[in-house]
């Protein structure tokens, strides 16, 4: 899950304010040390109750949220998101967990998380994921995206031929990979094309389909069972 240009995360103009929620203090400390200087950690929490309180007070742009947490009613990360529902318009939740179980992934996405990555990723990759989520993208470790698409793309839907006819064969390939959560760099490697070419194709796809973001593209593709 590398960034689109392959030369390190694209830093935003102002620091992204983040709250880290995990019940292991050592992991929180290590994660803070690994994050880019353009990410400002404004709060930490180890339990469901602490998380809801810290998020309400700090009003971060992104919450890095473990799925399994002590406290509350046993709902873990889902319960934290539910308890912070009033802030979902301005605060994005990115699940960060050791678990790659389909039920964990789907449950937090249903609750309102904008992405899910595993703790095996590097500091540069989690930094990139934070920037992307803050910017409005949905971010998943590639293998996990399939769980979400299976869960949310089960309703039959007619494929809009006129919409698909607007896309070239290469644009359709790029669209499918981007919608699955691949970064521009990963798409370029998969299709043996340059990152600049991937960017050009993505811009064309969004324009032709009248969509504004990768998140909308994922939803569009899932609804049409294109993945």
C-alpha cells in the first residue's frame, strides 16, 4: 500500500491530527515513532470508554483504531465508532489490527470506518494510509478489500453497458484494481505501466463515470459486481 508516486508519502499542507486507539501502550509508542512528522498525535486511548472521550475532546481528523478493545459493552472498535457517530462527518476512522478475519473487517466498515489495514504494514505505509483517509479515500490492505466488496456488493445490479462502454479496456483494468484498494504504484507494477499513466487513466475513469473519488469508484464498481 505504497503512495501514488513511490517516493514517500505525499505530505499535506498542514499536519493531520490523529488519535491512536490501542490497548497496548508499547504498540502506541512504536506507532507514534514510525509516523511521519506531518502527522500530529493529539490523543491516545486504551479502552472503549477512553477512546470515545478522547475523540470527543480532541476532534481529530483521523482515528487509528484497533478492532478488539477492552471496556464498554464488548463491541470494541465498532462501539467506539458508534459512540462517536456525531463526529463521522469530520473524523475518519481507519482500523489498524492484527486481525485479518472477514467478520472483523466487515463489521467495522459497516459501523463507519473508512478503511482497514493490518499491523504488518510499515510506518511509511500507515502514514500514507492516514493521508489518504484524511483526503477522503477508502483504504484497505489489498486482500482485505475483497471481504468488503463481497459484503456490500451482494445485491444483484444490472451492469450499465452505456457506462462501461465509455471506458477503454485498459481503463477498466485500472478501475478494478483501484476499486480493490490498490495504490497507483501497485497498479503500475501489476499492469506494467508507469505511475503517470495510471494517474491519467484514473482521472479519465472518474471523469467518464462522473465520480469524484476512489471511495465513490469502489462503491460504483461493487454495486455493479465488477470486482
